[in-house]
C-alpha cells in the first residue's frame, strides 16, 4: 500500500506512484469520513437496481471532473470512459430517476456536516478578518429557457426576436440564493436554496440563513455581508435575532439613510492611510436610519486606482489608432453596519464590505463556467432531481476546492496548476487507476 500522505505531484510536475484508490476520494474519507456519510443517505426507491451511493458517487465525481451534463456522465460511465471501472454502466434515465427520489434536505445536511469539519480543522480562520467567520449572501439566476421547464420554475414574459419577428413569450427560469464563507483563504459555500415562485431574493436568503443556523448553530458565523438589496429594516432585525453582525452596501434603495449619511459625513474629516494612499475614508459611528427607527454605523470610502482603457490616439503620421492608456478611476462606496468596532479601525468595515465581491467574482463565476451550474440537466419535469443535482454539484465544487488548496497547492512554493487543470488531473488519475487494475 502506498503512503497516502505523500504529495500528489513531484516538484517537477510528474505524477508519483498511486495506490489502488483514487487519492481525491482517499483524502475525503480521511478528513470527512465521506463514503460512510454518503452511504447513510436515505434512498426513496423501493427496489433500486443501482445503489444510492453509486448514483451519488457518479454525479459527485462527474462534477469534480467538470463533466458538463448528465448525458456526458452517462458516456464516461460506459466501457472506455473515465468512470467505467469506478462506477460502471449507468444511464442518464437511471440517474434522473434516482435523483428525483433523493432527499434533497439530506444532501443539504451532508454539506453542513462538511462545513462543521472544515471549521474544526481551522480552515475558516483568517488574519484579515480578525478571527471572525465572515459569510456573504447573494442570489444568481440559472437555467433560463423558453422551452424547458419544471413545476418549480419561475415565469416571466420576455419580448425577443423569433424568426425575424419580435414576440412576447413566457420564459422559465430558476433563481437560487447561496451563503458562502469569504473570510477563509478560499471561498467555501455553506448552502443554497432555490427561490420559489412569488418569493423574493431577500426572503429566500433569510430562510436559508435560518436553515443554516438550525444545522450549524448560532455561533457558527459572526458577520454577514451583502449587497444593497438586503439593506432592509426587517432583514437586519431578523439576522440580528440569529446572532449575526452585518455589513451591507448602502445605495439609493435607502434614500433617507443615504441622504442622512452624506449630511453627517460632510462634517467629518477624511482619514488617509499611509500604507494605502489610494483610499480615503469617512466614518460616522451613529447615523439615524428612519426605516429601521435606529442608528447604524456608516463608512464612506473613495478609492482611486489606475486602470488601463482603450482610447483613440493619433500616430506620428496623424492617423487614428487604438491604444491603451492608464487613467485613474474613482469609486465611491457607502457601507452600513451594526458592528461594534471598539479599538478596531473603521477601515475594517471597508474590508468586510469589499469581501462581498468574492461570492460574485469567484464563487458564482467559477461554478457557472467550470462547475456548469447553469446547465439544465434532468430539468424537464424533474424539479426535485434538478435541485438535488445542483446541491451535489455545489458540494463537489466545495470539496474539490478544499482538496486543491489544502492538498495540491500546499506542496508547491509556486504552483502553476489552476483549478480547471485539477479537474483534468482527476479524470486522468481515474484512467491511470483503471490501467493499473486491468
């Protein structure tokens, strides 16, 4: 038996010797006891031909290898495919049938169990967040279509071009809300919830936060950061009831608070940091919020950063040409918060507010492009199967990210391997194991 604690790559980039078991799965079992927990998931089928663990493993490993669709997964399980020896023949219909009868809440609880273990292992710790666990909440739209739909789809009328004519048709789509830890070295999704027809994003996110608090405990998270959409008196009161501090962007959707903040801050001198000359900051510890009938802390920041823009210039002959020039771009942000700073400088509010962008620029973007979050596999008429599939995909994204940062990049001083490259390596390792076992 090979040493499971050995590095996954040599320093020169060559793959070292393997045991008979895939190292990704060995790592998950060692750290999370993953196989046993998957084995314990309930199965809603009476006489299953394929075990529920086989179905889960196929979807999970297919998502880790970044296969685009369930149809592609079926191909990779056939003889000659990447998962042919690990999973065996498995049809797309069998996967959809099993997922439709899976307990989606059990998959959600499995993700919470992974999060608890990650916190025990110290993955959430961070110096910049002063040992506070900071989470971001946001929503994203997925799977919009004029043809495919399920019972849980939301609907809207959209005017678009069809065969050269403008037509108004019903578009079907889903929206989901996600809570992600952003204070760690890499973002870690904690859970997601699909928005129901007639429900708004804020209400959906609030229900998700309640579910997470019930599963993880009231002291699991410390601070919640969010976009201006969430700056509502009722939302702030609810999350404070869950034991959370909050930092939320302040924009025009709260005109009275924004006006009062500008009035108070106009009488305050700007703070400048010697180590950050591009940043100006104003701090108002008490600003009255009429909608909430309370005072909140407000921080205003103005950042100037050099950016390169395309512009039209003239060359030596006087001809117009496109060229890049560096210009200073200024951005102004307001952040409202209930956080008691004490001896902590107000720039910490700015750092917390900016961390919210991680859920957009890293989590949603990566899951959309690499984890294929918007692929509507097993969607038509399979509402429950689609929810379960999405939750397994997000769980696979999370644990693959943990494996990437904790067990791959940690063995290199400078690592040129990217997260997308890892998916190819995972698939290649399955092929190597199949060759060794044949």
